[in-house]
C-alpha cells in the first residue's frame, strides 16, 4: 500500500496562499484556522520578521 502525502503540488500552494490572503487584511481568526488545519495535516506555516515560512512537519 502506498501512502500519499497530505500536501502535494497545487494543494500545498493553495493552502499557503489562502492562509496569506486571510492574514493580509488581518483576518486573524481565519488565518489561524487555516494554519491549524494545515499543521494537523503536516504543513507547518510560521510567521517570522522576515516573512512567512513553511515546512513539512510530522503528520
């Protein structure tokens, strides 16, 4: 059995862009909800003084 990663290609890009779009107008509840959902699936989105960073974490 082959296990597919939770985030690949377009889905990874779309999730990251959706989170950034919510953060831009300071819609923090939506941005945080998207970030939390992504984190649960293995995509870690972090804000830093240099800008947003993402990485693939444990699922």
